[in-house]
C-alpha cells in the first residue's frame, strides 16, 4: 500500500479501533538511501517522533512505544 497510495491522508477517516506499536529505535524508511538532501534523509525513519504524529492523525487510536527496540520487536 505504501508504494501505491498516500495512505497518510486516510488516517483521519479510520472508524475502527487502531493500535500503533512502534520500536523507538526503528530507523526504517523505504527509499531513504535514494534521498540526496541530508536534511530530509536524517529526518526519515524517526519512529519515536512519527508514532506520536501518526497517533494524533487517527482519532481514538492508541500508541504503544517499545523502548530500545528497532524494527523487529
């Protein structure tokens, strides 16, 4: 889905309960290696920030942050 749709614009219309689980040390970002601008590239994959931002965009969602955990908890 991430490759074919801008799903971030659909977050606000979710009607079902949403549980977000993230590892705060996850730095995964598809295409990060292709971004030449280091200012942008360094901000990509910052899930300790992205998790909170995403939760705000999904009404009634719950966020669970796993401290000191990367992409594969």
